[in-house]
C-alpha cells in the first residue's frame, strides 16, 4: 500500500501582540511512503479586506466578524 498524505495548519492572529507557534508533524507508520508534505500559514486579519468591508458600510467589529467567520468556514469545509 502506498501512503500519500498532506497536513495543513493555519492560524489567524486577532491582536497585534498575538503569537502563534504551529509545529506540523506527521506520524506515518509504514515504510511505503509515496508522498508526504506539510504547510503552515500564520497571518493577521488582512487590512485591505478590512478596509474594503468598512468602505461598504460595516463597522470594524462587523468586518472582523465576517473575516473570522470566513476563515472558520474554510476550516470546516476542509474537514468535511
């Protein structure tokens, strides 16, 4: 049997002084590995997206909520 796997980790920083330490780790219990990879992204809320939403009438809290919900929905979609 050929093992092929990928691990993705994403962190969204909600405050300027927030930190994230993401350490991806794969444990593969077979000698027959075809492909194994990992990737990590860590980022704050996108200021351009915030500006866009706020220029369309949202206040700062509403814009943050929309962006966070979009981030979380993407995670849920990946789990399904």
